[in-house]
């Protein structure tokens, strides 16, 4: 709708390791918009790390904080918002994202996601015996939800982030 475009907001969704933060920062700079990362915002507000929130409040507690931060941020204009990989699990988040901006799904295959997250220790959901299987499980569950939320799908692969940005700008 005209409304969501008028907001000037661009919302990036996709799995952990899809490149939402990297792409979002560069896109915001190129378009002269403000970049916000929902995980960063949660950490800034609480003064603790995401793994700490998972430890103390569990995933459920984190999701409540995440939804409230995202829904508040969507009142803004001219932002590029990188959301956490699980933000689309909440139906209200999906609806509000669609209403308040152009939603871009950075779609990557599980192999690439695994390569890009295997050395990270700040993603509690991947602190498991078999993180690759976990990524596959999350992907199967979430891909339909990302697709539902998205106005634009960008496949990420081996190409440079600059090429990816050009392809995205072309579709915006
Ligand atoms: C999560 C993704 C993370 C962070 C949290 C949970 C998920 O964000 O919100 O660890 O459920 O996929 P990134 O997608 O930025 O890694």
C-alpha cells in the first residue's frame, strides 16, 4: 500500500547469519536512513546481552521484549530495521511489519547460514550439540513466515554485499 511506502521504513527479516545487520547498515547509509538493529536495541535498553536474557528469562521472556521493542520502533519513519531471526514467529509482528514498511526477506540456504554462524557464541539457540540441524529445523519452520511477511525476497549467496545491495535497491 501507499502508506507503508510513505513511512520510508525498510524492515529486514531472515535467519541468523543471513546478513541483516551488515546489509542493513550499508543500505541505511546509501539511502540516508537511520539504521536500527532490534537485538542491539534490546541490549541497549536492558544493559545486558541477549544470551543473558535467554539465561534468565528463557526464550519466551526474550520474545516478549523483542515484540515490544519492534512494535514501538515501527512507529518511526525513515528507518532501516534489522530484526532478530525469530521476530516473525509472532503474528502481530508480521502484520505490523507489513503495515509499517517495506519488508525484505534475505533468504539464504542452510549451508551458508551455518558457515556464517558456526564461530559465533552469541546466539543462544545455536548453543546445542548439533547447531547445523538446529538451523535446518528453524529454517523449515520459519521460511514460510518470512515469505508471508515479505514484500521483496533477496536470495543471498556467494556474491558480494555490494552486488546484493544493488539488486535490493533495484527492487525497492
Ligand atoms: C534469534 C536470532 C538472533 C537473536 C536471538 C534469537 C533467532 O538475532 O534475536 O539470538 O531466534 O533466530 P539475529 O537473527 O540477528 O542473529
